[in-house]
């Protein structure tokens, strides 16, 4: 008999529609823990991780209120692979620890962990029971990214190149949502997976 909820890790490339998928699982009463939110909390003013980021990259990455200037940091790390790796070395272990702690305390038959950089983090997520990948073609990601963030083609390409490939993400998937249809299609796909995860979680609990 297990004493922690069944854990589903949701991942996917940037602008694939992960947030829309998470919202739909949440409407079914599923607790969703977002790694991006955890990371933002970790670099809030006064937090140890932010002090380490400043020590590594300098005070120029702070905004006028002493918080992390996310836009400036993003441009820097996507232009410099070594800088991105240094930032990931600071944040990824901390994010993993918080995710595991919060997942252990979650209520409900299963919990969903939204982890955009699941492949890229290279961390130990063997404690996760299932991996759900939200998948779209690269050209769809590119167009959505420019429309969403108002960035240049070059920055969009850099951001996509910095992430794992579709092939790498699909290689770790237990389940896949191809998010290239209508919102009604997405609703149906999420509802079907929710029923599946409830059944799997029930089996795991009994086992």
C-alpha cells in the first residue's frame, strides 16, 4: 500500500499548449504543481537561489526592484549555452526537491507535475509513475511563440534549439497529446486520460 499519490509528469516543448492541458486537468479536480512557478518562487528577492544567480551572473540580471529580470536572463541564457547550463545547475536540483516534497503532500488519487524541461534537466525523476508529452510540430511552436511573446524569428529559433527535440521527448512518453486540433478535441483527450489515470492510480493504491 503506497502512501503517496500517483504522479504524472507533464512535459512538452515551449508553446506546445502545456498550460491549456494543465488547466483542463485542474477542472477535473487534479492538483497541478508547476515547475515554472516553483522556479519563480525560488528566485524571489531574498531567496538563496537568487543570491547564487547574482553571484554567478552579476547584478545586471536584476530589475529595479531587486528581483530577477526574467526577459534579460532569458535572452542571455538562450544566446549562451554555458550560461544556460550554469543557471540550470543552480535551479534544477532545487526545483526537483520542491516538486517531490509537494507531490508527496498532494491530495487526491493522482497529482500532475508540469515540468517543461523534464528531458533537459537530466535529473532523477524515476519516482514519477507516468510521463505525458504534449506534442506539436516545430513550425507550430515557432509561430505560437512569436505570436505569444512578440519575439524575433532568431530568438524563437534559439529557444527551440535549446530544448530537447520532439524525438527525445516522445522517447520518454507513456502517453501523448497531439495538440493540433480544436479546444473541444483537447477537452476530449484530457477527459480520456483523466479516466485512465484515475484507474491506474486506483490500481497502484491497492497494490
